C-alpha cells in the first residue's frame, strides 16, 4: 500500500519535473444557451394528439415567453399556441405521424428560439375491428413499440385481451440487423369474454406484462335485444292510429338520435300513404326506449316493427343489430258515438244523424242498415265513411209499439252498433231542468217539465226500472213541473257515470202517452292507477273522472299518517288536474313498485259533487313504462402520487336506494380493489397504479326502479413527482342552455410532496367546444380561482364541451382534472297567442297564431319575452278535435277530416266545418324541430250568434311580475284572474 502510494508520488513527481507543460484544466460545461425545461408532464404523448402538456422551468418562465409565443414539437413543424402558467406554460399536443424522442422548442412570434424541452411521441397499438362479439373473433393488432420481454423471450410473444391471452405468435419478423420490425402486425383470435365492455389489449413476451408500453382496448359487444313492448292507452285497434313503447337493451353505439335509426313495419293492411314513424324517448349505452306511431290498421293482423341502426357497429351488419317487436291489433265492437236528436216521434218521419265507429270496411262500400225499436228505417243516407267513423242520416219509421225507451241499431257487414233511443208521443216532451245528476244512492230531487200531456193529467215516473216518488206538482199552461225524488240505481257494471231514462206517463186518458228525459247517475271517483313517474320521485294517482280536488292540500287529507310514511317524512300532495293527484316523495320514502297503499276518499267527489264522496280503498303502485336512466358523473383526481389515494365519487341525480357497480378494464389489480364495492365512492391507492400507465375506472348506477345508467369513466395516473391531488365538482345534470353551470375544484398537497411545495395554489379553467381541449384563446370560457361559473346562454343545446382545470402549487408542480359534459336540447316552447276564446259557429275566420314559438337552444328566454327571438327550422302541424271526441270534418262535399296549412299562423273557418251539436272545438298545434316536439291547445267555444273576438296573451314576466295584453275592437276592458294559488 505504501509502495503503491510512493510509486504514485514518484510518478507524479517525475511528471512535475518534466519539461513538458502541465495539461490544461478542463473547462466547465457551458450552460445551455437557452433555458431547458426542468419538468414536462407528461413526458410523452400519443401521436393522435389532443393531450394537455405542462412544461416548467426551474428558474421560472423563460425571458421573452408570452401569450404570443408558440411551441414547436418537431423541427420544421408548425407552432402550437400556449397558455401561460406561473412558472411555465401548457400546450395541447398536435397529431403527428413522426414517432420518437426529440428536443422541442419554445419560440417567439417571429420564430426566435426562447427555450427547449425534452419530449417523445408514441403511438398506441391499434385493433381492427375495434368491436367484437361476446364470443370473440379475428382481429388485426398493430404495435408500434418493441413489446416488453422481447429481448429475453423473442419466441414467446402473445396478445393479451384483459386477463386472457392468445397462443404464441411464433417467430416474429426482424430486419437485416436482427431488430424487430416495427410496426408489427399480427392477426389473432380475440378470446370470448363473459361480460360486455372494453378490455385492455397489448402485446407482451415471456409473461413480462405491459412493461410500461402503451396499450389500447377492444370492446366486446352484446347484441341489441328486445326487452319489452308496451302498447299505450287502449292498445292498437282496427281503423285507429296507435302508439307502442319498445324497449331495446344494448342499443348499438352508432345510434345517437332518431336520425340514426330506421323503422320497417309490416303486418296489417294500411291505407295508401299511411306511414309509421318513431321518437327516441331515452337512450343510453345500456337501454333505448322508442315510441312507435302506427297508422290505422285496416285488418286485425299484428304489426311487426323492426328497429335498426342506419349504420352498423364496425365489424357487424345491420341485420345483426336489428330488433323486431310485435304489436297486437284488435277489432273492438262497433259503437255509436253520436245520436242527434236522441228522441223522436213514434209516428216516424224524423231524420236522425248517427255516427258509428269501428264498423267494418264494407260500410264504406255498402249502405248500413238502421233499425229503431227493431223496425228498419226506410231511408238511410251515408254522409261519410272512412278510417275514423261512419255517419248516416236515417229516417225514423213508424213504430207500432209506441212511445218508450228503445234502441237504435246500425249494422253493416255482420257487425252492429247499438245506442238507446227515446220514442215519444207526438207533441209530448219531458225535459229535466234541475237536479238532473245524482249519486247511485239517489234521494235527491230533480225537476221535470212536461209539455203536451192531456189537460189535468196525473203522472207516474219511472227512472230506469224503478218507480220515482213525485213530491210536488205545479200545473201551468206552459207545462207542468214535477219535483221527483230520484230512486237509487244499481248498475250492471261499474262506470264513472250512467245515463238513465226518466219516463213520465199520464195516468189520465191514454196511458200510452209518455215521454222521457235522460238523467245521469254518477259513481264516486275511483282510483284507476297509481304510477311512478320516470324518475321515481313522484307518484301520480289517476281517477276515473274529474273530481272536486284542486290545489295543494295536506296529504293527511287522503292518507293516514302510518300510510303516508311510505312516501317519506314530508311528502307534498298536489292536484295536477281534476283527475290526477300527485304525491312528491321526500327523504325516507320506502314505497317501491308493487307497494300497496291505502287512500282515504271521504272528501273526494265528482267535480259537480253529485256523486257523493268516495270510500277508502287500497291501490298498488306501479313502475312507469319508461324509466329515466340516472345520469352520473364520476369525479376525482386525474393524477396522484404513489403515496396518495384517489377518492372517486359518483355524482348525479340517482335517487334513493341506488346500487353501484365498479370496474377497471385496464388494470387487474385496481379492478380487484373496486369491483367488490357497491357504494357511491371508492379509493384507489397510488401504489396500485404503475407510473406512466394510467388506469380507467368505470362506474354505473341502478335506481330502485331498475333503471341502469350509462357507464361514467375517469382516468387516473400515478406520477413520479407527486402533484397536488385535485378533484372537480360539477352541478348535476342535466345541463341546459338556459341555466348557468357551476364547477368547483379542490386541491391538497400530496402526502409525499417535494420540498418547496406550498399551498400557494393557482387554478386556471378552460372550457372548450367539443370533446377535446383547446388553447385558452380558442375557448368558450376561461376563469381563474377555485370555481368556475358558466352563465346562461353561453353553451349551445345538443353540444358537448370539454372543461379542464389546471392547478399549479408553489413549487411549480402541476395537476389537472378534465371533464366532458353534454348540454341537453331544451323542449321547444309553443306560444299560442290569444288562448281559449269564444267564436260564432258561423264565423268565416278565426286566426290562430303560434309564430312566436321558439327554440330555447337557438335564442334565450329573454329574447322570447322581448319578441326578438327568430327561431328557424320549426315545422308546425294543426289538428281540430270536436267536443264529442271525434275529429273536425268539412261540412260539405265528402265530409273529409279537416286539414290545415303547416304554418305558424292559420285561419280556421267554423262556417265550413260540420259542427252540429258541438259546444266547442279544440285546436292543437304541434311544433317540431328534429326529434323535438311540443304542443299547445286552444279551445274555441261555439256561440250561436256573433261575438266580438277578444284575445289575451302573455306580454312579459319575471319573478315578481306577470304582464298580459288584451285586444278587442270595442275596448272597455274588465279583467279577472283565477287558478291555484291566486289570492293566497
């Protein structure tokens, strides 16, 4: 040791005594001419672009870098705009075809170099097709990196699908130098999987795993299938249009709206030009509900309805993704819809107009037979006969049996329709002038006025088959007035009301002299259904008739406290209409589909009170035909340190008793952590996430009604330099153009934050149109601070937006959180000026104006109030309905169903319509734009003399004031307002 030391000293000495000059001292390495970035997060990006990259310099933002500077990734490529941060900048990667590592530059507006950074572009593997059946199938996989483990096991490379792998690919292709040929393409058979959804795909050799290489995914597709077919209302009947709800599980991902669907219908014979169509009611990745409108079937064959995507998912055919539903068609018994007049002389000669529905099609070719009290009419003329009804005018024959209650029968093609008809003694009439409606119990008094009976007559009265007591009689030349105590009535079957004839017979002279008037026996209201709404937040209780209910009474008026508790701690009861009581559920509700609830009806009667009050009953709450799938958003940090945990939480309007399902398709360890959880949040430790290999966590929610949400996903990456742990909270969906949206970001330092990190955290927000981030200068909105508010009117309905929040701590370490939201299309607002009105039935023009209807997605509420809204693309359709329930028809010619121009303003000519016996018509306008349809109805009451047209319309409104404007030629206005809450 000492010798060695001596030798060394000697050598050194010899060298120093030499005449040769001393070697020069090495010069220190010169600093870079331009600042080089200390951190780049992430340090690489996929060549497809669109990723936000944050670049920081240890000494702060380099001199000269400003908002006009640009980042040039590859030399010779175009610069990219930047956003300035505290000690660096952020930039959105462009797409590129050039792969590999390089030194990027930051340049000023003139192209001068200001700073540099290291970066790399990689390309994720590709799989074609990207979707396969659950049974698997052949796919082509291309990788752009040497697979992990290739160096040690070049002959044992396989493609991994989730946790399953293919057979060995054998000897792979190499170049002349023995290097693996990149890109590497292999055709393999994707293995079968047990559940649908995305699965990670990568290539690995010798069981080395992913090894930091990029991966891709393939989606296993469950074929669409029919879940349910539900005919609406009374179902489909011959000669009548109808609708049916069709529920389809696992709709194709290519279906975005009604425009991407096709409908084919076969089965019954249809009229020429009649075409079916459909609307999409709900659509998610797990379920779609469509409403199919079917034209009037001319035969009783079932409809076969095939719903298909216009474009199939890649790798599949349209035929594979077509779902067919069968909708039955029934042929109901013919019915008489109208008889006018409903009584006539037994001597015959009176012309009676009858409208019959559901007669067979032969009625259009052959004149129906009509009988009165079994005696055929000698003269029957068809006014019209079509899909909807047949109208005939028949002459009453002489009926030998004389006066009394009988039947009129309309027959055609072996089918017949029957209605009661009163044959009267000529010149003898009975009319009911008071108390004409009563309860089944009877006991009330009615006033009958009889005219034409023999002078000094004494009378007997029968109501149906029961004798009625006459309590008083008053005689006069104008007619005798009888006060009758109405007997009880026992109907053969239950109905809201029963028409019963009151027959008055003279007891003096000819006992066959009689006449009759119709009375109404009304049953107390009955509950016909109790159904959850689509959200499960409200139960609608429907009655068989209009009731005396109204306003928002205490629920204790209808439920005992023990029964009311099923609806929660403080439910609210509101009469949505005279026939529907709605109960809004509150916290603690336990009612579910199938629950039986007792209701008290001792305060509920018919609207006129004549029925008397009801009795207690029990109803079963039913699930809705259409269940609204919950919309959820998975929130949490996008980046954490290895010593942190990502707390992921499901947000949204899910409701009570929801269950959650969690999964992670691209990391089996994380999947094992989250898959056993059923709550609304989970924690993922950073130690389970490999550095540089982000994981995708997915969650779904199922409501107590059984509605399943579409999956919501979030990507979480573990970073070598622990960033602040950031989470974003958004207002719950739905998002609308007319309402503002608030977002909040929370940040805390990593548990293993580097020295120098402080809570001096800055936030910057950028809202971009579309699903990808854009630089701040191209943004829809930008903000700083921990919260973001997007004012109403900023975002467009039906569009998607990318929201990102970038957080920088005191040490310059950055973290970001990103979300994509969709702004829902708002319903069209239909404004029918003038409202309900009174018009002369002989008027030649009643103007209906819906031209101020508007699309809230196109212009806001304020513009609509001001009258400056000019919505485009709205198509109008009008329909006229009679008070008797049929459709309006022409009063001349072929008596065709009335049609109107497809304009926003039309003129209705009552004088040209067949309105005999009608008290009003209802004009319905439908405004359509794409798949959105809204309607409004105006009732036109018919007067037998000229009336002045008075119109009322809404002028403006606010939270504290509502203004109306009226117009009338004569002026002299008097105003009144009524309705629920007025005067309270």
